[in-house]
């Protein structure tokens, strides 16, 4: 008997006991769906996070007082971080002057929740102002679409100019070109010299609500203190080439430690991070979730496998006479073993296919309510189906062996 005929007989047997087969499949579907749903959900978030965290270019890294994006490590000692001294514009200038492996060094200061006004139009209180240097655009891959960038001269003579985001332009200048016009932000007048290109964030970030002004103007208006705490400068650094990034990071670390007079025996009192370091931190933070969901799914599949073994044993008992007839007509042990084993594998994989489809749907459900990108992790689908095949083999081997060893004469006498 060839494989096609054996497969047809296995499918006929499954179809003839549809209700029992369906109840057996529930466990397989639940186990596979739980694994695929969690892995798909994590992949959706991970894909989006990797895109969001890749704000810096491939040759750019950043030095801050605070961990990147608040950090993904729950073991962070926030009290110790709060006691750190802020980074300063002077330290950014030191990197610019002393660094030999870098070509662009930018400095940034931020303030959130401001309101923009032009004549009778105004924005919500959700505009973010960045006091930056000309390096802001290339170091953050956020370029000017219309107009011009901030120049070194703007910073030096403290020109009250601004580059606005497209959302601000749409709200305040819906029918006119904003470049060259003057508007108010937080009560201060700025001449608009450019409009940033549109840059959407799936995480709800307000890239389009940014306003960039010279850092010298920012310091004149807001100073280095906000309430009872001192502001800390974000320093963005671009290495001469991607290959030099690790060496450039170490060079910047040495310069900052020297400028900040950090004792050689003490750890850094600042953070340096790249795209890869942020993504690596996120992956480490989600590793436990992935492992937990995998273990839960495996347990569910093992329980389902035990159910399949019991059902197959019942099937062998019910089909004892059929097995006896087939053996008396020339079917050998290998043929009988193959049929029942294939039946268990097919049953598991049918459940696996439904589990994969349901898992993909559940894992991507959040994409309907957010800006996240739909993700189909095919590697997990393949892994799930391979494990289903393993479960079918492992838990189908005993019933199949038992069927193949039946004595044809005794089997024919079975009632």
C-alpha cells in the first residue's frame, strides 16, 4: 500500500469520527494557538519597537543622563540615576573639539506640553520644543522638507527662528506656506525657517508636533533649570563610519569621564546607547515572556497528545475486526503501523494548522486599534507544525504498534 492510499484511509477514518476528532483537536488548537498568539504579539511589538528605536542612524549614538527610553531593565537603580549630574552643552562641545573618530556632535534640550499660536489659530497644549544644534536633523534622521535647517550662525547670534513639524503647519497654516511667517510658541515669537518632513510613530509619539529652535535661544528663554531640577543635555554623536562606532563610543566615554571628573574606579555617571543596544535591551526584556508562553504551549500540547493517544487506543479497539480482515488479505505489520501513525500525525497537524491561523489572528488583533504593523512570524508557524508532528509521532506510536501486533485470527473473532 502506497503513501497516498494510506493517507486517504487515515483521512477517511478521521472524517468518519468527526465529533471525536474535533474534540481531540481542541487541545492541539489551544496549545498551538497560545504559542503562536503570544509569539505573534511579541513580534508585532518587537517589529514596531525596533523601527521606533531606530531613530538614530546606523553611525549615530547618544549620551544621556537617563537610560534610553526609560530603559527596559527593571533592575535600574533610579535613585542613583537621579543623583547623577546633568550633561552640559560644554561637555558636548568638548566631544566636538576633542573627538577624532566623530564628525557630527549635536546637543539637545527638550520641553513638552506647549501651545503654538498664529493669529486666530492655535494648537493643543501638546507641542514639544527642542533646543538643538544644526546636527539635530542628520543625527536623528529627521530632516527638513521645506525651507532650511538651523545654521551655526543661528545658534551663535541667538536668532529666534524655528523649524516646525508638519502637524503644526497643518493646524496653524492650513492654506498658506508657513516658511517666513512668525508665530508664537509658549508666548515667545519665532520666525519659521523650515518645516520638518512627516515622521509618524506607531507608539503615539508626537514627531509631527516638534518645533526645533537654536539651543542658545532655548537656554535664554528656559535656562538650565526646570522647577527644582536641572536640565540635562542629550548629546548625539555620529561616528565617521559604521565600523568605527564601537571605537567612537569608547572615545566619547573617555572624554565625558574626563570632563565630568569621574573617578577611574567609579562606573559611568551617564548612559551611552545605540540603536542596537536599545533593541537588545528590549529583546532581553521580552525573553521571559517568550519562554513562558512557549512552556505553557508545550504543556498544553503534551496534554493534548495524551488525549490523542487515548483516542487512538479507542480507535484501535473499535477497528480490531477491520485490522484482522486487512491482515488476512495480506497487509503486513508495517502497513498497519504506518496507517495509524499517519492518522495521529495528520490529526495533530490539522489542529496545528487551525491553531496557527487562530494564533496569527489573536496576535495581530492589536494592530486594528494601533498603528502597529501586521506581522506574520512564519518561523514560529513552521516550528509549531513541526512540534505537532513530533507530538503525533510520540503519542501515536503506542496505539499504532498495538494495532500492528494484533493477531489476525484473534482480531477476526473480536466482537
